[in-house]
């Protein structure tokens, strides 16, 4: 692969009901509203949701992520519903190792939009993009062993549970030790187990 910074990236990735685009300066306000509304649901699983967020903090985070996107170090992406351009959550390609290449997909959804299959659809679209367009050799999803809603997504999409890392992280309040599930899919798996 040539230098990653020279790699092109589409303005958006489309699925049936959604489009996924890079985070952009100015996204902080809408993302902040979603975090505040969803904080009680996310606090247990995501360290950033444990603390109160301000619009300024979220906007600063968006801009830092955008800088990493430009440098092709990390791809933070925002998910919108096509029908009304409503922000429904965040995903991305993280922990990128270009030499392999491999990526990890992370995600969280606005509380008001959970239960509609949106995140499964977004992760499916992003996995297809990573394998077909970025030509990655491995896509990973890692999540807390107790986060059953998060675990359902890779399981529905045919990812393989490779193992559970014991005492790998800490839960809410950073006190309780927690286990992390590691799921993966390879290009050969994805073509044979692709789920519509």
C-alpha cells in the first residue's frame, strides 16, 4: 500500500436506510445532544460517557478525530438516517494497522434509535467497505462480555468469537474488572457468511 495519508476516502458510505460519513468540525452540538440523551445507557460500557460532557468538549473531540482522519490514523464516522438526515450514532475504523492491514470497528447509538437494526446495518456496511474497498485482511469488534446488545451485532453478522480477554478492562466508575470479547471476520469469512 502507498502512504495511507494519500489514500482517498468517500464522502459517505451508504446502506439501505443510512449514510455514514467522516466526522466534521461543527458536528459537536448534535453529537453532544445524543450523548446527553443516551448517557445513562452508555455509561456502563463507554468511559467517555461516565463524565458530563459540554458542547465544547465534544466539539474539541470531533476536531481531534477529524485531524486523525485527515492523517489516516483513525476513522471516526457519524451515522445518519437517509430519510431525514437525523444523527443516530457513531462508528468508526480504529486501531488501524496498515501493514496487515486490519481495523477495529467501534460503535454507539443514540438511545432513541436503538432497537431498529440501524447499528447492525451500519456495521455490515462498514465491514463490507473495509474488506472490499480498503482491502483489509481482518476486521475486529471488541466489546464488554456483559454488553449483550453490543455482542449481538457481530454475532448476527457472522463474526467469529475468537476469545474472551479476562480482566482486560474496567467497568463503570473504573472500579470493577471486566472481560472483553474479541470478534473477527476475514475476507474469506465475509463472502461466505454475508447476511442480508
